[in-house]
């Protein structure tokens, strides 16, 4: 997906990031068989007993997608011939960057992405609202994630 492809989904992703602030939001961009994309918010359970063993972070500085919601969304899109296109999360008060932890999770401790072809969108949320979003796409030649700005609608 390109930043332009994500533009129609930005209002719902921005609203979700605002609604969870000061915690991180998380969700998925799913593409149906025809390539039409939609955003699905997934509850962030970081810092709860349900996330114990998955992450030591809190909802303020990390995310763990609620497993039943995550698996349900993935099963639904795969059954209909679609695919997972983008994993979305926000960074409250620290900017839209791909952190070391974000990269490590995306690579699963290896040198290639765990989800080939899946991109990552990071949204910067602040008390005054959303101020930036960046899309990260694996570049096999560079063996790293390339970054593109995604315009944030007011």
C-alpha cells in the first residue's frame, strides 16, 4: 500500500488513536480480494493480566493485540480471499518512528519479516491530537525498513 492508498482510512485510524490516548492504539488494515482496504481497530491489552508473558510494557508504551479479536479479523479476511496489509499502532508523545522494539517484533528475532509483504503504520499522538504518521515497508535489497510520511488529515 502507498500513503495515498491509506488516505481514505486515516480519519478512522486518527479517531482510534485519539480515543486511546494516552495509551497506544493498535489495529489492522485488511485488504479484501478486490484490494479494497479497511481499518479494523483491535483492543490493546498491554499491561493487563491477559498480556502477561507477552510483553512487560504497559498500554502507555507498548501494545499487545487482544488475541481473539486479532485472530478473528485475520480468519475473516483470509476466508474471503483477502489479506493483512498493514499493522497499525500509535506512539503517544514520542513521535511516529519505528522503534527498535517495533523492528525486532516485525523481524521476529531474524533477518526477514515474520509477515512478508505486511507494512507497519506508526501514528504520533499527543495531547493536542495526531501530528504525524509514517509507513514502514521492508526493503529486501537494503535489508531494512523504508519510511514514508502519510499525511494526517485535520
